[in-house]
C-alpha cells in the first residue's frame, strides 16, 4: 500500500496548521512555502479538507487557513479519508462487487482485517499527538 502525495502533503499541511493552532490564520502562500508545495496544489488539498469540515478559510487582510476544530479533536484517519478516500488495501475490501469471487475468497478476510487494523491505528492518533514543535 502506498499513500499518495495528496495524502502525505495534505497531512503535512494539517500538522503545520495544528502547530500554529490558536494563532493567526496561515496564508496559503506561507503554508505553501513552508511545505515546499505549489499554491495551486495546496489549494486543491485545502479545498478537500475544507469540504470535509477539517479546515476553515478566513477571508480578508490577515486571512488564511485554520483548523476547524482543535488538533486534539482531529484524527489522522479523518485527514486520510478526506484526501485518499476509503482505506482498503485491495479494491474488494471497499467494494464487494469489484470481484466476482469476493464472497468466497479466503484472502479477502485477511485484507479486510489488515485494512481494519490500519484504520484503527489512524483513528487512534490525533493531530495533537503528531505535532513536532
């Protein structure tokens, strides 16, 4: 399983917003420069995170992006779901119709358990747990 750049870079941006939580909104340009990303790409990521209710944008002078909730209330799993979609190692875990043998496949149970274990780990860690000061 590989996590896409969308998931990796989006999580990095969320962790930077968590690090700055309670301060002024972080302008898109500042966040892009800090993370070494293009403004356009980062804006796309933040749009997904905003749609998921994880960030808010503040308009006007001194505007930018802030977390929608405290870092202690945002789980890493939420970030990945917003950016990557359902966490499943193989297609049949998320969509039984993806494989004609899904309902009789012994290996599918392994993939389901492994996907569930990954979800549990991601659900057990918050942004606050992951902040590097």
